[in-house]
C-alpha cells in the first residue's frame, strides 16, 4: 500500500442532464469549472445510473452494487445498517471520510460509512423507526409528497430561491468551506491534519426541481435556450406515460421558462463547485495532487418526449455526466466511449486510493479506461427502476423495469404485461423507434433476454441471483 494516498474530492449533483454542460457541446450553458475539470481529466460519454431515481441510484453507487444486489430497489428504501460502502471501506484504511450535503438515507444508519456528515437532510423515515407501533402511525397525517405534479413544476418555474438553493445547498456549501479551512489550516486550535488522506464529498441538490434561479441567470438564458417544444410522446405504456403536453398542460412559454431556470441552476452549481476548489487552494492545497470526480445521480428529461424529471430509460434520464481527473492531469482531454455505471465508482475509488476492494460488488475499476486500456472491458451497463413509495408500507406502486445496454444497443424489459423495447443509438439516437421486432436484431435480443434472466428478471428469472457476476 502506497504511503502517499491521494486526497479525493467527490462532487455530486442531483438531476443533471449530461448534455447540459459546456464540455458536452452545449454552447448556451455557462459551466467553466466543470469544463476545466473535463479539459484536464477524463470524460465518460456513456456513463449510466444504476437506477433513474434518487435513492436507489445513490445507495447503489455507494454500495457498488445494483439495486437488486444491495436490496435498495424502491424509492424510500435504504441500505441495511452497516452495509459496506466505498466511504466505509476507505475509512477502514485511514481516510478521513467527510460528506457535505445530500446522501438521501432514509434508514437509521444516517452515516452510511462516512466518519463525518455536514449539512441538511439527515432524517429517518417513519418506516424505519425501530419498534414502532403500527396502529399509532396508521391515522397520522404523514407527508408522502414533497413535489408538485410535473405540469405544475413547469408552470411554477422561473425566478426565485427554492428549498435546494437557500436551504440544503446553502448549508452544504457553508459547511464544506468551513470544513476545508479547519481541516487544512485550523486557525484557532492548530489541530489541522493535512497529512491524513481525505475523501471529501460535496453533494448538492440542484438542479433538482423546483426549477428556480436568480434574476440575472433567468434573464440571460430565457431567450437563449432551445426548449423541447415540438416533441411527441413515445408509444409505450410506461415510456410514454406521464407526458406533459405542450399547448394543453403547459404553454410553450412555460416550457421555455422552466428550461431557462434549469440552465440557471446548472450554472449556480458550477459556481459553487468553483468556490470549493478556490477554498482548497486558499489553504495551500495544490489541486494537481488531488483526484477529482464529478457526477450526478440521474438525468432530467426537460420536456424531451414530453416528459420531465426521471424514472425513464431514455438517455436524458438514465445517462449521467461523469468526469474523473487524476493527479497531475496525466490523462487530460481523454474521452471514454465504453459503457460504464455509477456502481463502478466503488472499485475505481478503491483502486485510485490503493485500498483493497471487497467481494460481492457489481463494480469494475475504471482505472484501465482512464489509462486508455479498454481491452477486456465488459461493455455493458445495467439500470433498474423499482417503483415509487407512495405512502405507508402497504401502498407501493411497484415496477420491475430493467435496462441493459451493450455497445450501442439498449434493451428494456417492463414485465410480461408491456412490450420490450430495444433502442439502436447508432441508427436512431433520438430514441423514437423500437427495434425489438426488427429481424436484424433477433440474435442480440435473444442475448439480452438471456442476460435478463441471469439478472433475476422475466419469466425465466434465475432464482439464485446474487450479483451481476463481474
């Protein structure tokens, strides 16, 4: 084990559509901080979330395991107390592991393996209260919804400060800046420990709904954005569900306003990351010595296919931005086209920190891809959507949706009652055509169905599923 283990800065957002970034070719949004990380690091052009919804995505990433492996398949569930996470693993090998901001734990293990947590959002749901008396909860007016309908979110978007801006994210930023000063300088008690390796996560809620931004940013983007206003819904019982129809549910002007506010929130996010980097430099840290990671838990449909938010296996929802910059920028300006997953970050972080990984992961180290070596890479990525928790434990709207992507083909299974979907992203990157019945893809479809069975889905699901088998 190396005695010079790198400090790691893990930057994370919530609901950042991967193509709304300057480094991915968007010439409207202003993201200079992320663009510079991309210029000096490696950009993964095909990074995917293990679940296109917040909680399963975040817990799967932390555990390095797919939702079915780690037992966190549904919004509202959480990892079992003491479950192994990459933060817990690094802390076992001497790292100070500090999380500022959103982790989205609902259970009693609010630390999730981190040795220190800073920020808002540490709450145990009523479902997880140990020894609770069910009868006492049955008649309580427990809040189950924290958002408006998608149409109302679009209508209410514009200028202002939402709960993520002046609440959670402001708290996160203040806490992160204060921690950096104390950890590396500690001007009052001289207990700074700058020689101890550090894993620091700064996790913001933006650009999650509600879409509200500053007056300056809103007016800047209002007449520059190119909103999705001429979209058609996809003909599928699930992929086409939940549409917000331009002209009926919302006006084209309201779509433009929501898009402008979303862009403004992405720029705000970028500015706050710049403040964290500046704080590190202020206390004498050379960022060239740091490993820096940026990603998001899932994307945002932003009106594409008449859809908003997430839960779908369209690229706008299931794909995520991912940048990894290693010390010295040795792999600067590299683009990786292979399919990767947020679950892969567990093994990657351990590899970069020279910490042994644990068994039973659905995680593959991305370090070979960082170094330009794709030989032997299993060019597969998997995502699962397990439904939405709508209230008490007996009111689950459960889905069992699965996506498997290999190379440019993206297969989706929605249970026996809905059609399978196969997208060919080379032939139809717009994702408007279902190729499942195309005879040219018959062999690929058979292979996807076999893999689906191995993963514990479908009519021939393997009952002995344990993990992805990587």
